[in-house]
């Protein structure tokens, strides 16, 4: 089972999710171990509207599962970073960033993550 995000493209033809002045881009997965990883993502508010972001982070689903788990993110330089924990060794996960505003939650494009063995 895969996520089905609303996907558009940014000026560099990279996939992004957007809704009325709010863009979310899942950039990369870094520092992968057997049970943890970091996801780097971008949340951009564009246009004249001031959109308040009430939550952001990443949604993670193990390949073959029906449910996902959310991990909150924090600013890390110009990007956001979410620490993903509790992963199983040698497993494949689908990861996508999200941002929540008063209009709802939007998701970025999904990336695949494979954890290392112990």
C-alpha cells in the first residue's frame, strides 16, 4: 500500500504538495540506522495570505502495513528535520512530510527508506 499525496512540481521540476499558498517538499532521508532515521523537509508559505502552520512532521508507514505513524519536526537551519524512531531492522518504509493549517493537512511526495541490519 502506498500513500497517495496531491503532487505538483516546483520550479526545478521536483515533486511537491501544495494547497493555497502552502507547499510541502519531502527532501531527503539521512542518518539511517537499524531503528532510526532523519527526514529533512521544507514547508513554504507563499503568496499574500498569512497561513499559520499548526503542526508539521513526517508520516511513516512500513511497506505492507495499513497504518502510518507521525513524527513531529523542528526547524533545522532553513529546513525542517524529523527524527524517526522505533523502526525495525532491514525493513522498508514509505516516508512523506506533512504540514497542518486551518485548512487541513497536506503531504509531500513520498520517499522510500530501508533500515540497516543490526
